[in-house]
């Protein structure tokens, strides 16, 4: 065993927070189910994800890709406007469809309401996995777009710190 291991306080803190969160969810599962149901039944969940996706793509197109070149199919053949609309449509439709599928799964599994008739348990689990991943993927990519906009370094600042000049 390596005697030079260093204890990572941050990782221990994350573990303790996740453990406490899981214990809280377990202790108050009925309340948590009600909160999740309210979120799914609210129009705000889909509206917020849609607005977030549109704002992320539009700000990225304005600030990052406004003067750059793109070699994508839609951009090459139909221009920046069509490429932007396609990106917005893809992120909005994929994320809102994922939310709708997750809502149906949650209501069917937790509250025994039938949303998916004729599906076995394995089918429902695969819909859950794919929908969760798709929502995660869309939110992650739109967040990356926003992070790129916020953390972009000006070209002048880069040239001043470049040791080759």
C-alpha cells in the first residue's frame, strides 16, 4: 500500500453531501415524489429547458461563431441562419421529448398511471436510460456552449501573453 496517499477533503465532502442527500430522499420519499410530480406536471420544466437551449445556441452563434467558419452540412449548404435553426430545433426537441418520456415513465412506475401500454419492464427501463442520457446530453452541450461564450479570451489578451512574440 502506498503510504504517500493524500486525503482529498473535497471528495470526502462530496461523498458526505451525496450520502446526506440520499438519506434525506429515503426519509422523505413521499414528499420527494410529490415534488418531482409537480415539476413534471408544471409547464415550467419544458419552458425553462426550451428557453435555456435557445439562449445558449443564439448567444454562441452571436459571440463565438459570428466571425468564424463552420464546415457543417447545414452551414455549408443552407447558411448560418438554417444551421442555427437546426441546432435550436435539435436541442429543444430532443430535451423536451426526453422530459415528456421521463414524465410518462415516472407517472407509470411511481403512480401506476398508464402512459406506455404494451411495453415490458425491460422496454421501460431502456426508454428511461435513453431519455435520461438524451436530456443529459442536450443540457451538457448547451451548457458547454454557454461556458464557451462566458469564458472566451479576447484575441488581444492571448497575443500579449504569447511568449513567442
